[in-house]
């Protein structure tokens, strides 16, 4: 099969590893933002940000070199971040061939004009109903996938046969793929986990510095983890997702707290630094977590208070203050029979 | 109020800290197994296993010194481990005064004669319906509670007024207590998290040694975390718990993977060592995780295969072999509409 990865970020590029292993021919094409990554890959097969060599039946191209050949690939992997999702919609989607299969690693939700939210596969399907748009969720750090660490993910999409075909293409003895048509559930979990991983990391910054193994203040982290899982469950339900998605979301939250870039911002904020200064310290890092918090704050409006940890993150980001973590607002009394 | 803690283990003893802070008078009474801990506390106020001093309006007694005074206390905290739950049932429960309030930190489930399982508060209520039996769940490491780290827990019991009274007694600005009558949900989560924390720790042992911060193989840990949350959700449901309990269970799982003693056994097993040898290496550590895995294996019988991670742990413990982690059995395909 011909696999075309558009977007040479870490996760998109890492998807080449299982595909190559299964004997497919892979092309990694950079977006206009990835020019340097592609130049280096062309020179040395070394991926600058993934920090790994990509070798085998693989070639590297700038976007303009392949843009007319998109319909020829069997599967298009969208490797863009949520900030590139609009570019993919405008630039790539019109070029797709009817019936073509797309698998997106993009993490995010799309704010519709009417104020509601939709997942990226739903958004894209609204643009082209003749394309199979699928997405990846569940716990996976890109460089660990590239290193062939055991990984459990879910592919979601509307067509079971297409999902099973994609599983056949990418599934290896270390990349384990569940398939589901719960696009809303998996993709909401994928988007939210960045926001909540940042929230859990507040406690790491507040109590444990950068090495929780040594200084450990796990109760506080776990208290925020509990509230994160609770709010994720409610929000997945609110956005129409199924109940099985939460386990993938909880695993994804776990891996993002410990292995993701989002953690860095949460740790800095947790140490008592204002958002604007934290942002400066991290200049150059794309902060999808911040984008999703803004989006959820805007979407939820008056209902934001029902999600006190999300509300706290929204306040930190939009007001640039350093309020205490509202521990008592995470109390949830309930009576089964009451 | 007079608070009597029976069982001078780490968690029972740590409960003294918030109670003292709220101005209550606390007595910590050892079980016959705690004689040395109590002797040291009497001498120096230093708790040997908690590794903290306990000071304030607190006294320390051997069990035989207080056994006739049990009815005089306003609240009895059961600080025994699951291995002491039977002792508490036989020795302490008959001495309680009608209407007395008990709060248990014990983690475990009770196998009934008919082969079914019940929670410890349910078991005890079956013995004495005139007593209010309550229990603590949610993420909390004892020594962090003693250090006044922010902690989110749930107290569960059948009577809302009693639960709120208990919250009034123990709730502080760092010990945050939700209350619920979902005893089955909270206590099933409490018992299971030990088993699953050991399971997640397998990946730490297999890939990361003892310091996941340094060597990091988080995808594998997170893959097991995902499956743990999924199986916990199913088992909480199977045992009659409500759906809100899972968030407390997920937080508790998180804290136990990183801060608990259970992790040590999982890491050793994960490195490829047989159970019998691992047990020898850890001689002296009470392994509630092992007990709950045995109990679940026996209870589930033929249905054990529906919980492949629990089944894997059961196999490791009962057959003393080192099978591969069954990653592909954690795939869960589902179709919302199908």
C-alpha cells in the first residue's frame, strides 16, 4: 500500500514506523511549516524533533512536491496539529479522491459557527461526505511508538470495514489497535486530555518540582487526576460520546502527564508563575492544551462552573492571575437512592 | 469528640492528623500485631512505619488497655488491613455500642459463603445492623495525609447525616471529603486498585526499572492503565456500584502506582521474576493486592477471561510462571450503533 503522511510533526512521522514494518511504502510530506524537518530528513533520514532516524521504504517530500499526487495514495495520514487542522481542510481535503481513507492524529475540537463543538472527523466529513475520515485516540507518545514500545490505541471512524483495513495496515506486535465508531467519545477524550494533563501537572509544579519520583506529593496530583477523570466523563457525555471512551481518555491522561510536553506548562504554572510569563518561557512550543481550554470555556459559558477544574484552568489562562486550586469545589456528594 | 483508632497501621494512624487538627481527642490503639509500634509511640510519639511523630491531644494504647472502653468513643476508626478485617469483626464489633459510628480505612472485599462478594461495610452491617459502618475511598497515601498534602477522598456509608458528621470531624483545609451512599462502588474501587496498580507496575519493571522519570516507557504503562480503568469500570458495575465511583478509583490507581507499596511487587514481577521469588524478596510486606487478585479469580471463575489483565495477574500469582503480557487481549472493539 501507499501511505502518505501529510504533516511531519512527531506523531504523524512516528506513524511511519508501524506502516513500514508492515511492508507499506511511506511518503512523509511536510506542511509549509515543516520545511526544515523535511530538509534534514532528505539529507540524513534524521527527524529533528522526533530525534529518531526513519529508514526503510520511505521518502520525504515538501508539500508542493506531492500536492498533485495526493489521490494516488491508499491512505492519507493527517499529521497536522490542531493549529494545522484548518490548513488541512482548505488545502488537502479538496484534493482527495472520492472514497479515499484518511487517518488523523490531530488532537482537537472544532468550534462551529453556531457555538457548538464537533470532532475533527465530523468537521471534515461535513466538508466531504465521500471521504472516510478516521482518527487515532488513546495513550501514545510519538517517540515511544517510534521506539516500538507496547502501545494501546483506538482508531475511530464511521465505517467498520475501513477501520479494520486501517488496523491491518498499522497494527503490529507493539501497536495494538481497538476500533470503534464512537468518534465523538474518542476524539473528545483526545482533545480534553491535553487540558487536564496540564491541570494535573499543576500539583507537580506546586509540590514536587520536576521530579515526582524524588519528592513525591502524589495525593495532590491524584486528587486532580480524580477530578480530571470525573470532568472528562461528564464532558464526553455532554458532547455525545459513548461510555467506553473514558478508559482510553484516562490512559491518555496518564501518559500525557508523564511523557508529554503539556506537562511543562502545567508544572511552571503550578509553581506559581503567571500564564503570560509561562508562555514566554515556553516560546516555540505549540500549546494545544491552551487552545482547548479556551475553546471549552467559550463553549460552556455559564455551565463552566459545573467543571471546576476546567474553570480554574480557564481563569489562569484568560485572567493571568494565580488563584489557589479550588480543592473544595471538587467535592461531589451523591446518593444513589437520593 | 473522642476518636478511637483501632489498628496502628500507617493509614489508620494518619487519620489522627486531621482529627487532632479539628480539636478532637484521639486514642490510637494497636491490634495485637501493632505492639511494637505502640510501644515506640508511647516512648517517643514516633510512628515507626509512618515515619512521622504524632503529637497533640493524642494517647497510645495497646488493644487490651482499651478494649473495655470502646463504647465510650464517639467514632471508632478501623485502621486494620484487609487481613485484620476478620479480627475486627470478631473482636471489636461485638463490643460496639448501639448507634456507634465506625469509619474503616480497610481495603478489601469479603468472600461470602455462597461464593459472592460484599464490601467490608456491608459484611459488618450484616453482623450488627445497629451500627453505622462507613469507609474511606479515593486517592490517599497515608504519609502524605500526615504531612497535610492536599487530598481528595470519599467517605461512603448508608446514612447521609452520619457521613456529614464524619466529614465535619475529619475534614480540614487539606483533607477534602466527598460523601456518598455508593458503598459498593467506592469500596470495590478501593479493593481493585491495589490489584491494578500492581498490573500497571509490570510495565515499569519491564521497561523503566525503578525510575520512570528517567527511562520512561510510558506508552506501555498507560496501555495497562487504560485496560485497568476499563476492567475496574466493568467490575464496579458487576458488583453493583454506581458510575461515579470510577473517578475516585482512577485517582486511587494513579496514586498507588506512584506512591504505594504495591508498586514494588509489580515492578519486580515486570522485570521477569516469578511470583514465588518476588514474594520472598518482599517478605514482611503485606500484599493486599495479591489477596484481592486471588479473591477476584475465584469469584469470577469462568468469567475471568472477560477481564484479561486481572486474568493475567491471577495466572502469574497462582501458576508461578512468567507469561507475556497479553496486549492483544486488551483490544476492545465496539460500535455505538452496532
